[in-house]
C-alpha cells in the first residue's frame, strides 16, 4: 500500500501543476503523427514527391513552375506534404497551405457509394474537383459563400519550423488544416473499390495548370478509380474534370457558366480532353 501511495502522490502533484497558467512544458501535448487508420491506406511522402515531380515534368501548360502537393485522409488529417523543386524556396511559399486547402476541399465535398442509403444519396458517389466549384461560389451561384464556410486553421497551417516544410516533419502532418479552395488543383482520391480515401491538392502555377498537374499526380498514385462515379463535367471518362464553359456576361462580372460549374481559362491553358481517362 505504501508503494502504491508513492506512485499516486507524484501523479496527483503533476496533475495539480496543470491546473494553473502558464502551463509548464510537461502539460503541453504536441500534435501526434497521423492516426494509422486514417493515413495507412494513402501514399507515403516519398510516393507523393515522385508523383509530383513526374506530373510537373509531364504537364506543359501554365507557367512551368514547380509545385507543392498535399494529401489528406477521409477524416481531413494531413498525411503528407511535398514539393517538386530542389528545395522549399523553388516554388511559391504561399502555395503550400493552398495545396492543403485544395486537398481538404476535394475530400470534404466528395462522396462514394457509401453515401447511398434509405432512398437518398449518390448510388455511385459524386466527385467534385475544386475547379468545379469556381462558378458555383460566385455571387448568384448555387454555392455562394461556400469558400468562407470552413476557414483554415492557421495554427496548424504554420506550425513547426519552416525548414521542415515539405518534409516528413512538416508541422501540417497529423493535423486538420481545414480550408475551402474554389479554383483548380484539388481532387478526391478513389481506390480500386471506388472507395473515397481522401484528397490531393497541388498549387504553384496557374489554377488551370494546377488542375492538370493534380490530375496527373492522382493518376501516377493509382488513386483515380472513378469510372462510374458521378460528376458534373459531362465526360464519363473524366467525371471531375475542369470545365471551360464560361462566356462573357453583358452585365459584367465573372461571366456565365452554362453548366454552373465552369472555370475560367488561364495563361497557356491546356486541353482537358487530353488528360488520362480515369481508371475502372
């Protein structure tokens, strides 16, 4: 009994020390690594680096910039952050958090067949790229205000040493960054069973090129099994592809999208029909 009391007393003392401010370092619990159940089925940091380098080299549209890329799990947890250049300064610093926003958005507004039950839901799922959201969030659009609905957690976004950004020690890893982005570069990730596992986001070039590069990254990672999954593009072989159907609005503004999900063209815009068809 005396031995037990000797163990309990230090524990109670430590607990009491955490009841006052400022908290001592021993009371502060740093963010842990991503939960195994959340990120285990998704590509590793090295996989993302390889896919990002390959996709950036393959895509010739846009400005020919290097890119940031982020993968999040279905729970919105950041699993990997990477860049394609020779170092973290080889691509726009601001694009790191934007890539995480895009990954979060594509995951947050994507569905698979598990959404269908009790007479409602999407029988085969529904994939919306961040590019599909541009027109819908403009004033008068069907999703106006969506971009302000889930703000970025800035404490998570800029956590850790800047020298670790884009590495396995990036402070974003293991955290929920949130954020909604409404231009090209974010795509949902579907496995061979058409199960939605999370999202990938890339940023660093024009928003159009970002979409094209994200598409090639997803393809390289083998997580583009969207055949039969619903989308708004009108192209069954590319259901969540970018749509260029915005025409000038005589009254001014951003223009009119025939589908309601259109995206503006950019400098040196590519042809979306040339992107790889999704996998079965």
